[in-house]
C-alpha cells in the first residue's frame, strides 16, 4: 500500500498594514530580510498563535516602525509567492493614534511617509500599490485623510 502523498502546504497567513496619516501619506518600510530584501513595501508580518488579524497588524506596525496605530478595517487578502515564500496577506487600513515620528525596527531597514506619487520611484510592487489605492480610497471615504 502506498503512503498518502503529502499535499503542498498552502500560503502562510500574514498581515499587512496600509497606515495613512491625515494628509494622505502612506507609511512604507524598506525590508531588511527576504523576501524582497531592500525593497520598499507595506509594514506587516506573521500572526502569533491565538492572535487576531487586527492585533497582529497593530503589533507588526509597532515593531517595524515604532508607531502606535489603530486598525480601521480590512482591505482584502493579497497572495504573494516569490523567492521560495508564499503568503496570504490579510491587509488592513490603519490610522496613527498620535504624531510620533516613525523609526525603523525589527526587520525593517528604513521607514518613511510617502505620497502616492512617490510609489513608482521607490519601486513599490503593483500588488502593494493596489492595496494602497484601496486604503487611500477607504481613508478618504471615512474622513480620515484628505
């Protein structure tokens, strides 16, 4: 009798944050580790055991940027598969809870606020730009940003 075949593991659930300030700028981090080491993208990461998506995304933003933020709403799931990694990233819109200055921490090599127009010049991937556009529309619709 043949042993049952092992199914390929599915993508790892993760969280991503579209943090938008009152002026409509979005918070980006430069990745300090693979996948995408050196690239500019949205803050985010793993979900700890027993942690909700909202708690995970707030924690990840704090760890990577030093900012305290509030989860506003989900923005959908983005599937990412590259460099031997596969993730199902549960994206969320967040708003900062104060005017603190972001600082790179955890696995972020750098962090900065950027306008929508700056994304292409920083090489932000199309998947992230699509989520940022959804986040900006949601933030503006809720009166959180101009």
